[in-house]
């Protein structure tokens, strides 16, 4: 898995849409900037419904998605539909994006492929018994094993983890502490914090992602 | 996840799998293996990473400027919709399948298929088969081999992938246990047998040809059946 530390200077195309700052979630001084990495943008979209960040991602990926659609369907309308479906999925599922899973680019590729698979089967009128998300899950369901397995090495490598806690949003910090300090199971922690299990898991994932970024051990 | 899986899809197959470059039948059987195999889960993610890099670098087909304006509205419409905050677990799918005296937990994608209802047919040698329709290129079926059963010696015109779901079977090339992904092609003539019984999911891209004894009489029917299976719908 590649590191998230570096920015991605590889975009040669200027963003066709200027970043919007009308969204009420974007505060002055923390607008998504064009030089932000895909991961930073995607996390901003997931954490804060950051529309400016989404627009930037849209500018970076829409053309690629369109090209994939043209290649597979030879039809502009369908390719446009694919852009809409795929980018809608990016927007909707951004809160569940998991840094452990890979780069934002890889994640968006998988979402696009999945929408494409379903679209093509529909066009060919093949049985829709199974859909792409059954075949290639793009967000983890109950698979929290990986997070738990990392616990040992994470502690071993990080001496002073507490100092990073201050930088986590309260909600994420509470969850991370329940699991990693008090060693609660997900179910126990959800009860303790009085939040749904799914909410707990996504907060845990985001919190751990952020910590890992801060600590610089994004492996 | 099974810690001990001995037989995996090749890297070539996995690379095509993540790019959606295989028949639906093949994609489903690989997905069912990957779900149970940590090694292939990791490889799949690596291949997705590679595929995504190639995807971003492929500048052969660029959208023209007309498309760009269509895109402008799209982003605004999308962000007016709510996000999904947590993954929903699909509890509607029964993950277990009942064979004879016990139930077997299936990989999610196969559970979905089985949930449509399986019609089991008795074949020669203590074999039961239930076909499922996925695409027009492959024949896909659940196969249940009773304890002590043996498939007549056969050869494949194309290739056959068998994923073990429960129990075990063996042929002259090995012993196969749950999550093992077994590929046989025309160069193999084999005779699978199971002592303890075995539930598998198999994907064929062409009919079998039996090579010994009375079973050879089955060949025309198998071809007919394969033709029926792959031309329906």
C-alpha cells in the first residue's frame, strides 16, 4: 500500500470547476485545496460533507470514469450515467472510506468498476441475482479483524500516542479510547457510548486512519 | 477466513478478476474464494491498486469539453443528496445451505445465489447437482458428493474450476479442502472422489467428456444439457 504522506502533484489538468466555498461545512482556512491528495479530499468529503473537496475529486475522476464508460459501452449517454452513478457512490460512501483499504484512487476505481458491472449486466439482461457489491465488497462489513491484529505493533511503534489524541474529533477519540485503551469489544463500546454499532465502527476507522496519518505509519 | 488454503487462483486470474475481464461465472467463483482467503484478499487489493494506476494513466480516451459542462451540474446534484454513514448489513440473505444431515455456511456471493432456491438433481455415482444461471458462457452449479462417492473418469473440453465449500475431495493430483480453488483443463483426465462427502461450487466453460465405460453414453446428454444451460435467457 502506498503512503499517503506525499501530495499528488501528478494532475496535469487544472480543475475544470473552481472549488465552491458556499457549502456551510467549509470553514475559512480549511477549504480543500487543489494540491490536497485524493485521500485528504475523500476524508474531508466523508467527515464534513465537504462539497468543495467533492468538486475537486469530481474534476480529477469524472473524465476517467467517462472514458471507462465509453470503452465498455460505446455510448455517451451510458458513459454519462456511469459518471453519475460512480460519483454518487463516492459521495454517499465517503464516510466509510477506509485508509487501510488502499489509496482513494484505488477505492474510486473499485466503486466505478462495480457500478459498471451492474450496469452492463442490466443492459445484457443477465440475471441480477448477484450484484457487484456482493462480488467485490468496497466497504468492510464486519471485518474488524485487521484493525484488531494491528493493535500490538501499533502500540509498540508509538511511544507517545496520547499526544495525538488531542487532534482527533471528540466522537472519534471516545471510540478509539474505548477499543484501544479500555480494550472493549465493539459491542461493549457501542453500548457504553450509546451509539449504533455501525457508527462506532466508522468512527473507529476514521479515527485510526487519522492517527495513523499523524503518526506517519500509513502502511 | 481459512488460515490454511492450499490452492489459489493464479495471479493472472486475480488481475483479470479485479478488472472485470472474466465471465460472470468465473468472477463469482473467484469472489467466493477470495472472501475465504486472506492471501488472495490482499493480492486482490494490490491488483486493484495497480489497475487503478493504469486507469488514471490511460489517456487514450478523453472526454471532450462538451462533457465537462454536463459534469458541472452533476456534481451539484450529487452533493445535494444525503450520505451513507454506516454500512448496512444485509440480513435478508440466509448464509447457510442444508445438505443431508448438516448445514454449511456459504460465502456471501454464493449464499445470494443459493437463496434463489436450488433444484438438486441426482447424477451417477452419488453426485447431486444444482445449476444456477449466471451468464451465457459458463455452466455453474453446486455439486454435492455423498460420502464414498466417485465421479466417473472424465476430461474437460475447456476448463473447470471447483471451489470446495465443505468436506473434501481428492483426485490423482491432490486432496482438496474448504476454500481450495481447483482448476482442471483439457490436459487433465481425472476422477474426483470423496470419502467424507463434499459440497463444491463448480464453473465450467465447456461440457465435460467422460472417457470410460458406460458413462461415455452420458456425453451427448451432457453436451445437450450444457447447451441448454448456456443458451437459456
